[in-house]
C-alpha cells in the first residue's frame, strides 16, 4: 500500500483507527456535508475537501499538489468500481465502517432468538440508536441512516438518491401523522413489529 500512497498519507489511514464514528447517523451527517452537489457520490473535488478538513483537524496543512496526490491515492485504494467517485459503501470503507456494524442487521440477527420481552427491549435500543438527537422521532440524517442500514444488506452499492426514494416510500407508508418524522409506533410499523402490547 505504501507504494500507492505517499508515506505521510498513512496518517489518513490512522483516522480509521482514531476517529471511530459512533453511528451510521454520524456517517450520513458526514456524507451530506461532503456530497456538496447532492449527486449521491463523493467526487474527487469533494474528496479533496474531506481530506483537507481531516488533515487540518490533525494540524497538517498541505498544498494543492499534495492534496491531488492524496485524493488519487484514496481513489486508487477505495474506489472499488473505478468510476472516479465514492459511493456510500466505498466511503464507509475509508471510515472503517464494516457491514457487521449495521445496527439493523444486528437487530434482525439477534431478534430471531429473543423472547417477546427481549425483542421489546431491543426495539427500544434500535429506536434510541437512530434518535440520536433525543427528540422522540427519527428525522433528517437520522432517518437517512436508518434507510441506509435498511437497504445495505440487499444492495451492492447505495446512493443517496436511492436513500431519498426509499425514505419517501417509508414516510408515505409509515408516517401516520404525516410530520415527516418516524416516531416509535411508526418505526414498529416500518420494521414489521406488530406487537399487541404498547412498547
């Protein structure tokens, strides 16, 4: 890898160890910040902003030539399909987010062997995980993260356009009070948890 990336760029790989994102909500916030043209991908110019911000956070300032070199190095390593831009899954690889970190997948796997009461407790954990702002509703980047995690196991690559389309469908079918947010009872409906007991 050192022959592809400049030696001082290995510092960027340290980001993967030092700067762990706490949730997929954090990932979507970061994504929306750098996908400036809202194309659903991080292109080379947007990746430069990400790298520059990351380096500044670590107290390093680099010139344009070095930034070009770093961008090309990251694209060489992480642009799996070679289209010159990063999709959500490719960006997740830079940030060291693994498929097994998908909170919804873990919920689905664990819930198969849970009792009814355990499923209820775990459902509350799922809601709390996505309701990062603690408003009692999953909204904005939180809802984007939920949809990303919902789609991820079944899709090779996910774009923000797909997330937006699927989110619209979820809101149409599950947002019973039409406030553009998902409350607990609505999340239960989204996940197909038709429980006769109030959670």
